[in-house]
C-alpha cells in the first residue's frame, strides 16, 4: 500500500461516486422545497439504471439510452405524483410503493428478457470523457476536468438548480409552495402544479443518476441503487437545502464510499464492516446535523 500513490485514484473515485448522489439529491431538493419528502428516489434511480442500459443496448446509442432511462423514471414519477396529488394518497405510502414497484418490475423484466435475476452485462462503449486544457492542472485537473460527460453534467446541474431556485419566478413560487401555499393560491396559482413539476424534475434527475450507474458499469446489477436514494435525502438536509451544501454533502458521502473500496485492500477487518463505512458516515452525518440544528435553536 502506498497512500500517496493511491490518493489521486481514490479522490477521483470519490468525485465519480458523487455523480448519482448529486443528481438524485438535486431532484429531491425540488420536491423538498414544495413541502414534500420524496422517498421514491431509490426506486426512481433503479428504474433509470435498468431502462437506461436497456435502451442503450437496444439502440446502440448511449445518449438515447440515457434519454430512455430518464423517460422511464419521469413517467414513473408522473404516476407517483398523480396518485399522491390528484387522489390525495399518503405521500409516504406512494413513495414506498414506487420503490417496491421498481424493485419488482426490474427483477421480472430481467428474468423475462435475459433469463436471470442476477448481473446482466452489456457490451457498450465507455461514457465519453470530457477533456479540456484544465485537465492538465496537477492533481485538480484529472479530478474535476477528466471525468465523463454525465459526471460533469451533474456539477452543471447543481449550478442550474441554484439559478432556477434562487433567480427565477418558478423557483420563487416553488419555495412559496412549501413555506406559504396560501400566498401561491392568492396569486391565482395552484400549489399542486408546482409540486407535480418538482416531482417530475426529481424523476428526470434520478433517471440520470440511474443511467450513470449502469452505463458506467456496462452492466445492470440487482439493487444497483444500494441505498443512494436514501443517502440523497440525508444530503438534502445536511446540505441545508441548498445546491452548494448538497454538493459538499454528496462529496463527503462519496468520499466514504471511495475509501471503503480502497480500504478493502489493506484493512484487516471483516469486509462487511468496510462495505458499511458509507452508511455509517451517513448515519453519523445525520446525527451531527441534527445536533447542530438543535444547538442553533437553543
């Protein structure tokens, strides 16, 4: 083990691992700002992963695959939103049902299409890497400017999310829907329309997150989301419901994931404990965040 030599690959792995978390958390932020806790993120990521790589394999085009993954997650989010908002179903029950639906339907389709419920490999090209002159900067260049196009798109998504939320009428009304829905009604607007728009945005974001996971592996793996939807929810609160804070929180969790992968090669501890490191960090961050908020209140 040479920590100095392995540091750059580990940090690069952390930046890459941040991508699906950041996409999902940004999508969840929009629903959170309208006053809805979207616990369906996990299932939406799973659907994006399955249909994203299935679409890429069927069309032979990575961009079309991503579009299909995004469409599948967005349509499912539309169903989730309509049931929740139009029929006034309990948001937690519908969110949980969405997660169960995603888990079940991907297993059934995998069995029917590929005759297996296990890992399904695909022969696909790698996601294109964006290279610029900035990628030649020592240390920081390869980390932040030598990633694939979806990874770099997630950082752009954080900037776009900030602009939309803080600098547009849509963002202002979105926030008002969560904090003061009566004011939105007084303007002659319908809060549920903004809630549905937020749910659709979360569906599209999770589609990108899932597509990144499967296309980056060139395989669909059962339970590919591995709790990332739940970690994204923690990142929203830990990041103070702000895109910049969410980005920092996602990088923290991704760093824990990258370290757990790296640590398997030199720590003499049970592998199950090492694999649990990202979730332990998430739990610790959630407790610490709650403690800080309580201290500020008093």
